[in-house]
C-alpha cells in the first residue's frame, strides 16, 4: 500500500479515537467527580491512590477523562465544548477516506465560532444549568458584552450572530440545500434498495444449489426453461442493479482514491509592466484582466455521492463483462471524471477497448471515452461526464503564475486538463494548428481564447495578425486592432479578409512575405526569426499569426489556389515566424486534404458528428464522444495520444472590451505592410528583374535614395522592409545607389555609409544624374 495513504489513514484513525474519547469524557462529566479527584495530584495516574479514586469516579473515561471533562466544562466553554469535538471527528473521517481537508478546516472555524456564541448566550442566562453550559469563558464573554453593550444589547448581538451562522451553514456547508435534501432522500432509497437486494441475494443463495451460483452474474440468463425461478431472480437482481444503480460494493471491490487536482498558483497579471514603448516610440498599454468577466472562484467541490455512484456502476458493468479491476482512482475535471483502472494481470487491455460502446450504453451516458492504456501508466482510463459541469473562465486561466511568468514567444492558452491544470502552449513550437469541430462545438470561442491570450502576452511589435474570416462575423471585433495588430495588404482596403478570392490574395501575400523573410535571414546569416531578432533588435520582425476561421468556404470556392499557399506556408514558414491557425466545421477529406493534414502535426478536435470525422482530424476515434461547448481533444506534436482539455469561455462582449481598449490607444505610426504577391506582377507582365525604367535604373531608385538619406543607413534590409522588395531587387538598387555616389561601397555585413547628408543635396544630385 502507498505509504502516504497509509499515513493518512492511521492519522485519521488516531484522530477519530481522540475525538470519541474527548466527546465521551465530556458527555459523562459529573460534578461529584471533582471532590473525588481533589485528593489526587494532577500527575497521579498510577499507584494505590489512583486505583481507589477510579473506583469512586462516575465518569467511565477514567482519571484522565474526568480531568479533561472538568477542565473543558469548568474552565472553557461548558458542555458547548463538545461541539468542536465534532470537528475533530470530521478531520479523522476525512483523513481516513482521503477526502479534501478544506471542508473540515472550514467546519473547525465554524464550530469554534458557534461554540463561542452559544456559550456566551448560556452565560447570559441566570438558569441553574447556565454555568455548566457556558464554562468560564462563556461567562466571561457574557459579562464583557453586557458591560459594554448592555444585557439586551448582548442578547441582540448574540442572536444576530447565531442567525448569521445558521444562514452561513445553510448557504456554504449545504451548498445547494434542495439538491442535498433530494440526494439524501435518494441515498435512503439506494440504501433501502441495497438492503432489499442483499436480502434477496441471500435468499436466492440459500434456495439454489452451489453450481448455479455463478450463473447469477452472467449477463444473459440461462436458457433452461426449468430454471424459471433462478431466471426471474436473475432478472430481478439485474433490474434492481440498474434501477437503484445498486452496485452494492462487494467485499473485494476496490476502494476508490480521489486524486487531488493540480492547484495552479495564482498570480495577478495586472501586476507586471503594463506599459511599454513600441519601436515607433508610441506608449502601448496591455489590457487589464478586469476587462474579463469576474467570476466566483471556480468551484472545485466534488460530489462524492455522484462519484461513488459512477464508480459502482462502472465496476458493476465491468464485472458483468468479466473485467477484474484491482485498483481504481478518480480525477474530477471540469466536465468529466477520469477513472484510472488497474486491471488484474490476466485481463487483456483490448477487452476494455472493445467494450467502449457497451459501456456507453450500459451507463446511459454520452461522452464516455476509453484510453487504453494511459500513456506512461499501468492503467486504463475511462472518462465519464459528471453531472456538475464547470465553466472554465478565461480570467481564471490567465491569472496564474504559469501564464504570467511564461517565457514563450507566442503563448496560447488551450484550457484546463482533467487534472485542472492550465494547458499553455507556445504557438511557435506547435508550429501550426488545425482545428475541426461540428457547428456550435466551440471553435470560434477557441480561436477567441487563443487570440485573447496573445493580446494579453504580446505587444503590437511582437505579433501581427492576418485574419481571414469567410463567415464574416466571427472575427468582427478584431477590426478595433487595425492600427496595432492587423497587417495591411498591398492594394486592399480591408484588414480582415472576408471574401474568398481576396483570401487567396492575402495568403499569397503571406507566402511572399515568407520568401522575403527567408532572404533577410539568409543575408543576416541566421537560421530563424528568434536569432534574427536577437542579432538585429532594431530591425526585429514581428511574428505573424494567420487565422483562417473557415477553411471549407475557401476550399469550395478556391480549391487548389488555397491549398497551395496554405501547404507551402505550413511546410516552410515556421523558421520565419509565420504560424497558421486553420479551423473548419467540415473535417472531410476534401477539405482537410492529405497534404494539408500532413503539414499540420498539432490538431484540435472539438465535438464532431462521426467516428470518420474524428479519424480525419485526429487519425483516431474519440472526438465523436466529446460533449460540445469547448470540450476538446488536443493532439500535440510531441505526444502519442490526444489530451482531453476543456476550453475556457470568453464571450464576444469580453473580446469587444479588450479590442476596443487597445483600439482607443494611439495607433502605431506605420502599418505592417505585406508585399504584393507574385500573381499581380505576372498579370502585369512584370517579371523578376524587369523593374528598370528608361534610364536603366530601377523604378524604385529615387524612393530608395530618399529612404537611405533619411535614415542615413545604406542597408539592403531597410529597402526590403520599407519598400516591400525582394532581396535581389533591393540589392540591385543598392548597387545602383553606389554607382550614383549616394552610398559607399559594401563593407562586409555592415550597412554602407551614406554619402549624401540632406534631401536637398540628394535632389540636386538626382537632377544632375544622366
Ligand atoms: N469553452 C466553452 N465553454 C462554455 N460554452 C461554450 C464554450 N465554447 C462554446 N460554448 C458555447 O457554444 C456556443 C457555440 O460556440 P462557437 O460559436 O464557438 O461554436 P462554433 O464551433 O464556432 O460554431 P460555428 O462553426 O457554427 O461557428 C457558444 O455560444 C457558447 O454558448
């Protein structure tokens, strides 16, 4: 047995014994014992005198019990001192049954408080029993109160405190009074059912020969017509089992261990540097978490009756199918409970897997998923929805140390795992994400959650969004970010693309941007954007997050024209800091083609309609069993099996509040322009290298000249960025600038010297050029 478990159980037993002794000793308090004990020194527990005293005592708990009773009843709170003893009993029981220790702690405070109030009330009375009921402390409190606020005032105060304590008990300790009452009645019903079932079972054992005993546990009754009595009994027993979720635990039934969920360390996200200066020297302020909905702390209350019931039903069904379980533990997540079953050595794992449908039917529940085996564990997992789904709020997943102190480049929160751990991933390592799920399963909320996490973590210098929203309404609120986070497309007015043909253009622009970034990286002699930004912080490139909210709409109208840039980007864009998040509600093979799938190793499946859809997205079943409303399976690149996660909820009102908070701030001076894609250039008949005007210089020559003079910096990458040129063209212009005497010769990887120091001098020089 687990050492920790054993220690807890032993402590529980010891505390229980102490509590019983304490309560018993106080209950049997007798005033006459005081005179009997008077002749005995306080430390005398042994010897002749002690033996004689014990025989005269009325308290059956001996000298120690009598002294304890005297101490507490006379000097503390009188008989009321028994009440905190109940808290001690509760501690013992909670330790023994491996329950959370929060409720007994709360109960202890409560009992101490209520005892002080009650003892003071007794202290106020003049009744003869007042003394033993209130003890010295009760009398003293009563005296103090009646001196300070008068006798009537003391009664009013104490009555108010007592009423408040009763209300508190009803509101907090009995969380939902009506539910509890109902479950208490159901509990009595279940108990009655169990007693009847046990009685019938005993009767049937007595009334039939031993050889038939085994047949009782068979899923199907024997087909022997002579055996109608046994048959009927079997049916009855099974019916009973189904009706009363009977599941009376047999002697050898394994005990359930409830695994404590992860307690994420909380942190105030607003207590960090909220104000930053952008490269444009504009002050930017991060949104405050107060813009997100304030909720009561997420309730991690575990309904143990419900849990025990599910466990019993599960074990009952497994027993019917002859699957023996030796150990069982449960982790209660936001929506489902994960039961981890350790099987007997002779049980094949495949037996449990093949029971998925039977179990789902037997337990009459949706959302049952079997993980066989749980990776890295000697156990099989069965996820069963519990009756108390909890919403995971966006605020609660951001207000944790993990998010506040993360060192990720693009941190996105995905949600909470079954163990209540906040699941945070770096989009950079994913590096692209494919999301699928039926209508209304929570995809758009999921995308909002990811974008919101990025807005809370990144400044507009660090990340830019390319938003493609064929559904037109899903990403509407992000329009507020136009001066901060949204890119600008060459020749397009809109910054959020809704038209499928423009979407193709936008994707090709991003593809072109990718190529240009590769040129830049090559020139700088670095392998990826992180190195580039470290090496040239002044010219740091922002990450680009491309979101496509409905791939199906694009694939239907544009087909290969969309597939091609998406595939190319997915294959190549990681190193240059471009990351895709692509969602679809139609996870069929004509939308998520083999090529797209192969290039998106990280995938999220929300609830889908069928096993086939689940296979299309995850290469395995499971997503058809999800519960909707943000219940999802995340398949990371690094893990063999997907993880079940509950996506947080962020409302469109919250998104609007965050984006308009950002939108109201001063915008950046310069938009981040994406280059014109090649399709246009080809259409105009302009080929690579065909940009010369009639003087033999590039058409952008003059603009480039002004740019280098303005910045006093002869760098090819400056021309690339500011004029949105490819590397080779920018380098060619630089050579032309050198030939014209505007910049000096190349000097290794350093920027060239600029030989003209003002625009006037430049204009003069340009006019005199042949
Ligand atoms: N994480 C969540 N927690 C609680 N409820 C959620 C969650 N996600 C979604 N929902 C509920 O489901 C509804 C539909 O979600 P959402 O709009 O994201 O679905 P969708 O998959 O984008 O659907 P469609 O494809 O039709 O746009 C929401 O309005 C909300 O009520």
